[in-house]
């Protein structure tokens, strides 16, 4: 009986430990997305209104279009990973005619809020489940969230040159 109690106690301790560790994983992902939102907001605020239509070359996206692209991708990736539906009228911000600083900022920050809140609703077990991105890439939901994070980081990084072309000093790096 004493051995059974010891085994059950050890099992309970392990379950509590792994459950707490798994929840910490979600918390860390959310923390990274909150940091990314704050960093992107600094970029949105740093660019003057006149720079939102700036294109380093004619064939690439403007600053506003880059930010709206980040936003639409965040909705697509995180929706596929979390199972949370994209709210009506959102997730297609690249099609908007209003590319003003105010509108782009509002849309992009709302997109980050959607991503953060959707991830918060996920359980650690869901991170290990599979999903399919864009109808052809199968991966875990955790991997899809990581791909979304990589994508938004890539495109935000591209906009550093836009700020420099507008004679604006880019925000300081936010790794932590």
C-alpha cells in the first residue's frame, strides 16, 4: 500500500509539473506576440502619414500595404492554428481603399489582438495537433503559429528601409 501511495504521489507530481510546463509554453508564445504587437505599433507610429504610401520601388508594396499584408497573414495563419474564426469583415485588409495611418494602425493592432486572444484560448494539447495551412502545408498548430510569427517579423523587418527612406530612425530592436 505504501508503494502504491508513493507511485500515485509521484504520478500526480509529474502531471502537475508537465501541465504547468505546457501552460508556460502558451504563456511564452503569447508574451512573444504581445512584444511583436508593441514593436509593430512603434513602426506604425514612427512612419509619418506621408510615408504610408511610400514604395522603395514601384513594383513592391507600399509601407501601408506591407503592414496590411502582415495583418491578413496573421489572421490566416492564426485562424488555421487556433480554429478561431476570423471576425466578419476582417482578414482582408489589403483590399481596403483607406490606407491612411489611422486606419492601417487600427486594422493592424486589431489583428494582433485577434492573434493574441486566439492563442490564449488554445490548450497546450492543441499545439501538438495538426492543421493544414493554405490547403497544402500540413504541420502542428504550434508550427503554424511559429510560421505566422516568422512571417510578421520578416515583413516588419522589410519596412525598416521604408522608415529610413522617409528619414525616420527605426524603433530600437525589441528582442526581450
